[in-house]
C-alpha cells in the first residue's frame, strides 16, 4: 500500500509540473514606429508573455525605457493585425513603472485572438495618449 501511495504522489507531482510547462510562449517588441499612427519616440520595450490554454491564464512581464515621460497606462489591445487599431482587451495594471508584471484569465474569444496573433501591447504617455510604443504579440 505504501508503494502505491508513493507512486501516486510522484505521478501527481510530475503531472502538476508538466501542466505548468505547457504554457505557450509569446513575445512583443515595442517601438514608436509600430504605433498607428507611428510616433517619433526613441523609446523601446519588450514583453514576455505566457499563456496556458488549459486554464486560459495569461501572464506577462513588460519592460520599457526611454519614454517621453511617465507611462500613464499600458494594455493588450485586440483583435487587430499589425497596422490596425483595436480597443483594450486586457489592462496592464501598475504599468507606471518598468517592469510591469501581472496576469489575467482570458475568455475563449480572447484566447483565440491571442493565439491568432491579433493582440498588441502599447504603452501610453501624456505626450502620446494614444500610445507611445507598440508591439504585436507573436509566438
């Protein structure tokens, strides 16, 4: 009985760790020329994004530097392909400082848009309220 319980505990632990390893990896590289319309900002940024399709949990770490002033907001927008604008899909709280980290649970439709490459991230400032830097979220 002890061996059966031990084997069950080991299997459960392996499955728990394997589940977290199944997250899809995404990346966004942000700059002013990717904004629509483009900005002349020299700022840059990047986001590392993980998405677990089983739980629909989205996790991110957004970093940026060189903005014209403090970030006033940052968001995932979609659905939109590069060169198009869309509404806010997921807010990125505490984006006033870099790095900004967080997570959210997506709906089925949001998950499909993310996995289809139809999300972008942008960072807003007072000088660029529509967004100073932007990057498409891609696998």
